[in-house]
């Protein structure tokens, strides 16, 4: 009998959203619960989806989820880019949830390669701590805000985040 793990619920939410959108994802690589990699082909393009989930947001009104990348994950992302970027677009899928789910505090964020690189230093040239990407959902806003270990959320007192649409999954 198969055991259902916590990760299955969150990756299952992504798979459900993809299948309900008419896509047929294939598991590309699964090593552990920290992340999963899927291969998805749409009528527009072929993608490698590097996915992670987080169920511990900070904040009480606006939620922020932080995704940390280990040295192994950074090496893995670099390898995927080297081996697959010519034939497939690499996108990052962040499943932003809470331990007690509700419709208003969960989101699937699709982050494109160039946006990821603006937030996370894959070459480890910046010395601002552990490689990290944060996603902030401001209540009532149609956009999510991205920042990370390479990009501050506020610069010179002004919002410095990258703003992306919440419903990007539909545009793949």
C-alpha cells in the first residue's frame, strides 16, 4: 500500500491545476521531498518545471513565502540549464500554501528563468547569505512580488520587487 506524504498534497495541487488546464505533465526527476521536476509540453512550448513548496509564510495580512536553495539544488539547476535550456524553457513553480489551507492564502507562482536569475545568484558571487527567492502576496493585489538574496525588496525606500501575474499557469 502506498503511503501518502505531506509533499504529495502540494505537488498534487500543481498536477491537478496542470491537468485541469488540459496539460499532461511527466515526472522528469524526483529525488526527495524538497523539490520535484516535471516536463510539460503545451501548444506553445516545452518546459522543464523546477517545483518547490512552502507551507510556512510570514506575515499576517500579506503573506511572504521564502524558498531556500541548497548548494546541491543550485548545482542541479545549473546542470538543468546546461543540458536542457536549448530545447525546453526552464520555469520555476513555487507552491505557496499554509498548513491550514483556504482559498485566499494559497497560490502557485510561475517564475521565468530571467526573473529567477534577478533574484537568486546561481554563480554564488553575491555574499548575501543563503540563495533564496521570496514571494509576497499582497492582499487584494492581482500581482505577486518577487525578491531574493540577490535582489532586495526595498531599495532607496522604494519597492524594488519584480511583479508577476498571479495566474501565469494559464499562459503556459
